[in-house]
């Protein structure tokens, strides 16, 4: 686990412009995150969403990926056509 954490820390140092303490927090968060294959209970989902919206920047990840996006019904329909 320490090896993975150090690898992520070094990778973040190269790719992101973060102070060391932010990089460490980000690296720990990445390694401790919920995997895509795990199904969350409703209460866990609600807690995560509440925590997300208390963040200073809840629109994107530190690496710039969108967390939440709004799409119209037409845009949604086009994805399934």
C-alpha cells in the first residue's frame, strides 16, 4: 500500500501543480476511494453527495475531470440513439 501511495504521489507531482500536503491528501484519497465495482447503499450515496457539495470546488477533480454535469433530455436521448 505504501508503494502504491508513493507511486501516486510521484505521479501527481509530475502531472499536477499541488503543494506537498495537498498532493499527499489527494494521493490518499485516490487510493482510498470507492471502486467502480462496489455498489453503495443509499445512505452512503447521500453522505458522499453531501460531502462533495461542501467542498470549495465541487465541479471538477484536482486533475480537471468533471464531477457533475447537466445535460438536457435531448442530449440524453442522443446518447442512446
